[in-house]
């Protein structure tokens, strides 16, 4: 089995806790507000007053609308939760690679300390893996990925994956590395479906998690221009266990 170094994304864990707390507080606040509005209207108009019923109905509609908006926090929280779960799924898959592979998890690199979900180092070269937890039908159009006909993200995830590979290339150049790094987007969701095979989309391989290891092992073996122990040591400096 491959050696896996690094921990889960602190960014995902931090944002999950933040959005979960905001969501809980928001829902409690609006439920209490709706109840207080009901009590106030009942005391002012009386339970049998027609106007009171209209007022109460309007208040509850407003409360439901606000609570529905507050549910947006739940969706954000759920996305962070799915992101963390997706990382664990992909880490488990990559750990099944042969023992001559090294897997680095949650690598921070560059001036902006941008996260690279996974770096795979082995006989088939260096591979960066960006994890997506979306389900549905994944398609490619106009140099972007779509899920069920809608853009997966506001930013171009294919460009994101290529930029991460470039950041790693720039980092390793100081050690004398001048090879190519293969960018991959891996969908951790069992219900993600795509028909790309092992053909890159705008220079990025896009696969469902079940085919990730097969893709890596299908790549041609490469010869590194610097000694592998030197390269491995440079990579190990990027993670903290």
C-alpha cells in the first residue's frame, strides 16, 4: 500500500464548524421571533379577530421566508461536510496504490498558501489530484465542467487544477525538477457520472473515484531528471504530520 502523509483540510473543518454554528443560531432566532410575533398579535387582536388571523398569516409567511433564506447556511455547511468526506474517500482510494507510491494530503504551497488536495509521487510521475464531491452527470463544454447542465463552480475547476499543478512545478524547480506534472480532478461521489474515459479535458484528467487508481497506473512510466530521493525530500517538506 502507498504511504499517505498529511492531515485533512483545516479550511474545510474550520468553515464547517463556522457555518453549522451560524445556521443553528439563525434557525433558533427566527423560530423564537415567529413565536413572539404570534403571542404579540394574539394579545393585541385576540384569537377570533379576522384581522388578527390575517396578521398572523402574514407574519408566519415572513418567518418561513426568512428561515428558508437561513437554510442557505445549511447548504454551505453541507458542502463543507461533503468536501471533508470526499477527501477521506479519495485518501482511502489512493492508499491502495502500490508501495512504491507516496501520497501527500492537503498540501499548502505558494504565496497564497493555496491547498492542493493530493499529490501522488511514484513511477508514473507526479500527479496533483483536486477532489470534488458533486454528484450527477458531469459534462465538458467551452473549457469548463458542468453538472446536470450547470457550472460546477463560479470559478473554472479545470483551470484551478492546472494552476495547482503549475504551482507545484514552480516549487520543485528550485530543486532542479523540469518535468511535467499531471493534473487530475477526482469526483468522490458515487453518483457522479461522466464519459471522458482516460482522455484529458482541456489538459486535465477527470474521473470518478472508482477509476482514479486505474488512471494513475495506466499512465506511462517516466524518468526523473533529478534523483528521486532529492525529489521525495522536497515533497515531504510540504506536509506536516
